[in-house]
């Protein structure tokens, strides 16, 4: 009974992390039993083989369910890149074709306006099933959402192309200054993903947002993104919206129960 519970728990965790990892794990268990092996290295190899096969099959099948992958294989000429291969390894890089077209068009626009600029994509969605949660995000459940990393500059004002403060693009927050708008001040919600990760902040390099590129990207999203790709909303923290001078109604605050959005830009289409 204990062994069954452990296997079930591992399958659930892998499913929550990757959507298809639980199925791959169960297939690997069945294969290990069929060939009569109990050795951990052999079982691990079987799981990795099953998971790789399931991930490859997901990439082929996802378009039939209305989703396509953002590629983690980028070359020197690519201007849209996924921040880390971990997003593809965990199958968190799937979007609707319209969102992928929007992302490519945004990257092309930024490259045209600021030659050589790389636009960095972060978490997207899983390949299948509307409503399946992409933890810890609350809304990445239907292929219509995508996160972008900010554009950064160093202390000397030099643009850092394709660089993020955090290795995965998240959790390196742009802290509000004294007097900035703080919509969640004084709240003590216990059911929330609005984590501050104070202990992590000193570990990240002291880069600053490159406001010219950030403003240009948001301006394009709220014009061309709306008219051509049916962009519905952009999430960003109010103090950054004010600092960038954004007044468009599509640029919104995500609420106090959702994750902070002063480390990345969230977009979604209709």
C-alpha cells in the first residue's frame, strides 16, 4: 500500500509539473515490470525514454488541440527566444497559433526599431486541455497567455540583450519606491501566490529596466497587438505602469491574489 501511494504521489507531482510526466512515469513502471527490472538506473532510464517520447508526441499532437510550441532551439538570427530549455523540457512552452504569431511579430518589431534586440519569452501553457493549471500561474490554462521577460540595462546604462536578472526570468522584482502606488499594501491574504521572496532579492544582479524598449514593446502591444492579434490585456504592477507612462486601458493590474508582475510582462489574447 505504501509503495502504491508513493507511485501515485510521484505521478501526480509529475503531472502537475509537466502535464504528461505522470503518464510517462506509469508507462515506465509498466515497462520495468514487463522486463523484470528493479534497478533504479534502469527504471530512471525507462522513465526518461518514456518522457522524451511522450513530449515528442505531444509536440506533434498539440496542433490538433489548437496549440503550438514556442521553440527552445534558437540560432544567432532568431529574435524571439525562450529563456531556458527548462520551459520546453517541462512542456510549458505551448500557445495558440495567434499568440505565437503575436510573439514573433513583437520580436520582429523590436528588432526593426532597435536592431538586434532579442525578445525573451517565459512561461506559456501546457499542450493540452483548457483549464489544466500551469502552476503557480492562475490563468495560464488555455493557450491564450504568455509571459515576456523585461528588457534590462546595466548600471552604466548599457542595454543587456537577451539577459534577465533571474536565471529563469522570474522572481527578481522591481521594488517600488517610496510614494509609489501600492494596491496591496496592508493586506494579509493567506490564499495567494503574491510571494515577495525577500531572501532571494540580494542574489540577483542590480540591472534596471530599459525603459525605452519596454515602453516601445507595450506601445506596440496596445496598438498592433490589439488590432492584428486581438490582444485583450497586459498585466504589470501599477508602479511600473506609472513609471513607464502607460495609460492604455489594456494595461492592467492583475489583483492581489495573483503573482507579482514587476518581474515579467503577462499578455493574453481574446
